[in-house]
C-alpha cells in the first residue's frame, strides 16, 4: 500500500511548498499593489483624466457651443471647471453662472494656490494636490493657459478642480476580500499540489517498491549461487536442488518485472487503451490454450460457458491480460479442487465475464485489499500485482468489477463490459 509521507525531502512536500510559495507570492504582489499603491494609482489616474479633459477644452476653446461642451465635461467627470481672463476680470465659464445651486468661487483658495504655481512655472500647465484637513477629501487642482498670447494679460486661464476621495474605505473592503482570496488560494494550492504529487510520485513510488521487491529474489539467487560454489558444487543432487531455486527465483523476477512494467505502463498512460470490436470467446479460448499442459498433466479442469459469438468493444490485449490474470489466480488458489469455471453471459445489455474457482476463498477482511498493489494474502507466492493490473485496466474501461468469495468455498471474480 502506498503511503503519502510528508517528510521534508519528499516530492510531495516540496511540490506542496512550491505551490504554496507561488500562491503566497501572487497574493503578496496583489496585496502590495492593491493596498499600498491604490492611492498613488488613483491619484495618477485622476491627473491623467484631468489633463485629458483640459486638452478637450483647449481644442474646443472659441468654438461654437463651447460653454455647453465644458458644462457637459464638468458633469460627466465630476470636475469643477472655471475659465477666466488672466486678471480675473472676465469670467468665460463658471459653474456659478451656469448652475445656480453651486456656490460661486467654490474653490477660491485652491484657485489662488494653483494660479501662483502656474505663474511661477515655465510650463503651460500645472497640477497640484491640495490637502483638505477637515474632510479627508483632497483636491486635485489643475491650471493651464488656454491661449498663448505673448502678453500675459491677454491670456485666458483654465482651472479644473477634482475631488480626490479617500481610498481608505475601498482599501478596507479590498483587504477583507483579499484575505478571503488568500485563504482560498492557499487551500487550492494545497489541494492541487496534493493531487499532483499523488500523480507525479507514482513512478517514484514504483522505484521504492521495485528496489524492495527485486532485492529479495536477487539475494536468493546470489546466496544459492554462493552455496553451489562453496558447498554443493560437487554434490549433484544438492547442486540441482539449489540450481532449481535459482531458476525459480529468476522466473519470479521475470514475472515481477513484466508485471511492474505492465502496471506502470497502464497507469501512466504510456500504454493507451485501443478499443476494437472482438469476440471474447476467442480470447478466452486462446488463454485456455496456454493452460493445456495444466489440464493434461496436472488434472486441472477448465469449463467454459460462453455463446458462440459474443462481441465486445474494448482493448483486446488488455482484456486478455485481465482474464489471464484472473484465470491464473484461480489456478493458483483453487487448491485440490482444480476446477475453474469461466462464464460469459449477457446481463442488461452488458457482457458479464466470471472466473470461478472452488478453492480456499478470501477472508472478508481481505476483500477490500486484494486489489491494492503488492497486496499478497495468506501464503501467496505471487507478485501481488495481478489484481492491481486487473483493476487498473478495468477502471480505464469504465467497467464494473468485483469478487464474491466465501472462505473454504471459493471465489468468483467478475467484470462487465
Ligand atoms: P498475487 O500475485 O499474490 O496472486 P494478486 O494481485 O493477483 O497477487 O492477488 C492478490 C491477493 O488476492 C492474492 O495474494 C490472494 O491472497 C488473493 N486472491 C486473488 N485471487 C484469488 C482467488 N481466486 N482465490 C483466493 N484468493 C485470491
């Protein structure tokens, strides 16, 4: 059984760490931009907006419907616009003359301040931010010349005042939201990394199991070879029995390696499912063919109950592997009874295949575990991979499968296509 370990060097942990760090970094950037730069960003945006409005006014200055256009701009952009001659004697546009409810010269002190700036500046326009201690709402004051007469007294000055609302309430809303987003993204990062690490660590995982499972038979081979060299080399009988152990272990190794390759191939998707329509009876018969030695020499009895033409759509080679693993288990665990029954029938538009033996059966407590990789029950001498391969292949086919078993009475493994 695979364990998810969280030691600090494991891939799981590192993957989780990377994901969480990545999420934290993104969040930090977001916090920084939203919370610390919001005010600056907002002010810059306002300054740009004001400059744009001023440009529009400059272009239309002196044109027809000028006052209407300015009034419209003032309303749409929530700006207080005032245009007058250099010495302030001639008012060209003022909300006081346009909209009765606005107080005249609402921004009188601000106007003085920005005018001073403009006169001192070599530029044709200036903008300043004037703090307002009482209300928190600062004012963006902008002033520019609308015409470029060499005699300053002939010039016309445009003033635009725009309220800069405090961003603190927005910042506090954003902070709350960001707190939620941070928690959610950390959770998501954990879940995704956990899921990914499960997927990614499989081949790693395999290495751990491979080294463990291969070591045992290899140690056996080595020790028996040494035994032959040092002790039994001259004794034909002992030597042969030791050589047999070596041959058996080599066979086991062979089986183990091929099972491991099949399982990891199917699991990683390296061996994709290729469906075709075929007659399942042919497949079963070809499997039973390989057991003809068992039937003839060792008295095994294989009973096949299947219609003549039972077509299924599936990956033929992989289904063959499934049936072959099930039959192989039935042979291994049928005990003295030696009768294996394979039944193929149609139920609810599905083809159901059953492999039954009347052997030792499986304890109820083991039923859930037998499909796990490397699970070997009782005195089993297999690789513990057979049913894991079956499970993997049938899952890829979205096929139902299962086992009914009773201790001492035998087991029926089944799947439906
Ligand atoms: P193994 O190589 O050990 O047979 P499997 O994955 O094929 O590995 O099977 C896992 C375990 O399930 C076996 O070790 C055995 O205990 C049990 N098992 C599988 N098939 C049968 C069966 N037909 N009868 C009894 N026990 C079985």
